[in-house]
C-alpha cells in the first residue's frame, strides 16, 4: 500500500498496527485488527467518536469504542459458541489503498477471506471498508457475492459517540420508526429519545438522518442503504459486567449504529454488491 504525506503506519503499546492520519482536515487512527477506526477529530473541533479509557488493545479482542464492524451477523448467532457480532471485528484486515486530495483522504482495507473459518462463513465473498476523512467522517462497508448462489447477512457499524452527560443527551429523528427492545415489541417511537435507564433499541423503518444533541453540540448521523439502526447505552448494572469498560463510563457515551438487521437484512445474488454507509459530523 502506497502511503500519502499525511498517513503513516504505527504500532500501539500492545503491538497492534494502526494507520495514523494527521492532515489539515482531521486526525484519525484506524486499527488493522477489526478494520476499526478508533479516533476521528476534525481540525479545530472535538473528537467525534469515543473509546473507553479501560481499553488495552489486545490481539484477538474487539476494541471497546470507535466503530467496530459487526459482520456477517449482528448480535448473538443461533449456533452456540459462535462469536458475537461475527468475526470481522476481531480479524486482522489488510491495508489496501490510500488516496489523498485537497478535500479528503480515503483509506481502504480488505478482509482476507482466505483466513476466514469456513464453518462460520462458507460463502465466496469479498469485504471492503473505506474511510473517507475530511471535516466529517464517512464509512463505507461493501460486501460482494463472488459465488454462484445467493447468501444473506446482517451487519452494523457499531459507532460509539461521546457526550459529557448522558442524562443531558437526546437523539432526534427516530420518531415514527418501529423498534424491538430486550426481545419485546415492536413498539413505535413517538418522541425524541432521552436516557435514564439501560437502552438497547433495534429500530426498523427508520429515517436516514438522526441528530445526537449533547452538551458539546449536535452530532449529525446519516445512513445509506440501511433502514435499520441500533441505539445502545448499558447504564449502571450492565456497565459493571462489560469488559474494557469502567463502571461509570455509561455517563459519557452512547452508540447509534447504522445497520441492516431484522427485516432489513441483506440478500445478495451472485456478482451483486451492497454498501452500508454512515456519515457523521458536528
């Protein structure tokens, strides 16, 4: 992979490789493990994504924060013992291309399918993620069916967002969508969402733009090729059980995830591709 003047490859203290971007538009870090962006700071602005202070960046473990890639299934699999949220978020991806212009930097990674356990995923396919970095962040996850039979999958870009006070944070733009929560529903979202308990809502028929109103400002979140999304905050009791997560960190984060889940799952015919896109900005 040919690097550009603003892009370098570095190592964390634990030995994981990441791509570092330091440009006139933004600063960013993208780990090869998980194909996972963990830092995005537009120039002269605040960080747009959150990572736990307890994260230790260990080999083979998903990073608690940033944007984990849940693929080719979201949540727990029906088969006991299969990895939660799929295998993409703990696999080591391959740096593919970097393009830099005056307006933006694009970094693309590929998942080496020859290393994937065919018990989990017997299909012939390709998976690529692109990060388009400017004063905003766009993530594009493209699945291609290289085989001769259709296959289906679910997925999510599990974005962790920062806030200084979850009780003074709300999410607008989900009104009218249906949601499942803790396996119950569907219910209809009537109001702006605020946070005063554990939240784990899987939305369908959602509009393609939401805004997260935080004490620091408004974060705009949009999706393409997706009519489903997930809203999550572990609150008090679940925070105590989470790995790489301080007991009180639920106060400073929330997840709003672009997804293709439930009735919004993707079925790809041979030679077809699907690209899940999320764009976030202050």
